[in-house]
C-alpha cells in the first residue's frame, strides 16, 4: 500500500483527508518544517479511522525521472543519471565516485525524455552530497526559456 502525500501550504498548514469517511481538516504543521528527515505522520479522524501520510515540505515539487547525462567539474566528466528534477534543481547520481564538494559549481548536461529528446546544459551549484555518487544540485539560473521550460509546463 502506498502512503499518501500531503503538501504543506505557504501558511505552513496541511490538509488531511480521511479515506474512510471522506472528511478533511487542515492542521498547522510548522513544527515539522525544519526536520531533516522525511516526515511520516499518523492522524486520527473524528470517525475513528487512523491513517498515515508523508508530509511534503518542498517549495517546488520534484518529478522522479531517469535522464542520462553527465556532471562536469574542473574538466572532469562524471557520467550518470538525473533522478529527479524541479524548476530549481536536480538530483544527479554518478556512475563512479566523484570528488565533488558541497558549495562548488559545476555544469550538468542531460537529455530530456520529451518527444524531441532535447539536450539541456546548465550551470549548477552543489547543495548536498548524499554520498560520493549522489548530489543535490541547484540551477544557478532558474529562468528556463528553452526546452527545459516547456518540459516543466507540459510534462510536470
């Protein structure tokens, strides 16, 4: 069974819906915003039904993808895969160990899974190293007037 996702609004609330009765209510979830780990909550409806949800705290939702590409830093190319993408950035997994430091800049090149198989090149900043193979990256420029912008409009 898949655990449903509940999204946090700009006023730090989330709306929970009971699968059994169909009732919904909104609750302040501000105390969970700064948690580093994934937040899984259980709640009890007035009908007595207990449910679990995952609390999604991102400002912009990421889409899970499998886009072949490469991360380039200091003339070193690391082939790999973009595993999720949003208008603000990507998560990139390299096929080999990468000596990339958080805070450094790099360039990423990947091919979209749209019908025209568009190639995208962007300058990025490494924001998080999940391992020596996986990195959270932020686009240096978040205005996308090319095929990537169209991708966000039509394939998200």
